[in-house]
C-alpha cells in the first residue's frame, strides 16, 4: 500500500496530546485525518480549526474503522485513552492492536506517548542509576502501569516484525486544553478563581512534568527523522524537573498573584479523601495505587533525545503555567 507523504491519522484528537500534535502538524501543512465517533460535536470539545481536518466517523475499537481512516497515511499517532480509569483492560489493548494492524497495511510509523506509570517503586535513584534511561527495566505495580507496559510490548513486537515505532516518554502532562491530568484535576479546580493549590508530593520529593506543546514538538521532530531511527525508537524527555515537589505549586501561586493580585494558599493534597472514595470509586482506587509516584523521585534522563535532536524543546515554566491556567479558566485578570 502506497502512503502519502505528510499525511497522518490521529487517534484521540480530542485529548491533550492528540489535539496539540494536530495543531502543530496543521501549522506545518500536514494532511490531518481524525477518527472520531461524533465528529460533528468535536468543534465544541477542542480548540482546533476543525475545517482543515479530514474527519472520519468511526471508533478506535473497530478494526475496520481504523483501517479505513488510516488509508494513505504514513504516520499513525495513537493518543487515544478511555476516560478516567474505567475498563482500561477492555479497551486499550484492542485499540493499540488496531493501530498496529493499520500501520502494517500502510507501512506507517506508529507514534505513541509513553508515561512513567510503567515503572514501579524499584527504580529509586542511586549512585549507580541516578536517573531512568530508555533501557531501565519496567516493573509496574498498578493495573494501569501493567496495561501500558503491555501496550509497549505490542509495539515492540510490531517493530521486531519489520514495523516502525516512535515512543516519546515524558512526565506528568500539563498545558492548554489538557483536562485529564494532575495539574487540572489535582492541583487546582478549573473554570473558577483559584483559592487553594493542592500539592500531592511528599516533602522534599522531586517530580517530573511535561508541557504538552513541548512534547508534541518533540514527537513531530522525531516523525520528520523517522526514516533514520531504529525500528523501535524510544526517547525520554526531561521536561520540567521539580527538585523538591514545590516548584510547580509555587509557580502557580506566583503567576496567579502577579496577574490577579490574589495569593491562593498552598495546601497538602487531601489523600485521605481519596482513601475514602477508593472504597466505592474505581478512579479513586487507581489514583491511590499510583500515590508512590508522588512519594519517591522518578526522574528520566534525556541524553539519547538530545543526541538525536541537539536539544529538547523547552518552554520556560512561567510561560507554560500561565498559558495552562488561562486555558483552564483559572486566571482572570
């Protein structure tokens, strides 16, 4: 099957990473194809010039729909996730397999956003292994981490069989139009004036953040180099490293104070409420299982990425936080 240069299928275009990759590719004159169950409603969900996107009505769980949408594409961006944590085991593996099958037929590259959920608490930094590298073994302890590791194994098998995969792993996402993440659901309450900022980190524990426009730019830079990469090309981003767990919350407080004159308080994240909710709620239970990510430093190195790109895209944290707060309706000055 002959594919078209600069034509991409994006699965999960209404999500944070999918919409940002689409936005940047459109600016670079790519043909963007999007598969969505209700494309007529998308313009209300994301801030995109939707008229420049070719919309295909369909479901990422339906293999024929994905095959049809991917026709002629040289790249498939797999950025689709079920909402929250419900029924992940039912959806995520079939969806990644559908993307892989479509990529096989089109001889396309699959681009996948990785996460740190694959790593368990056994990766504590030490003098021998201070940071996580692309070759660090994955020993997930949560259901979501195990499923993401399984997804990556599917991608690795595809690459071993002659396919092409680009996996960019980054820290906790934040950025404009990204709603399902710790920044927008844990640190602040969106769409209202911020009175309190909640810090989930344990005292003096570092945490890694990733600004979505920087992640998308990194992905696109690698897409352009896809023909010179190894079949299973995994790269880690450094993003923003919060050395003691206070940099992000202090920056949020600073920006809000500068722009509005009001200084919200910083308070510990109410983990006890999550404990109670976990007795009845699946999402809360999964969040609680991942609490260790806030109780120990898990830091990725980006030496391999810098060697390939020269430097990692990096938006200063003050600019990134201000843009994120504005997009979430949390900054009115």
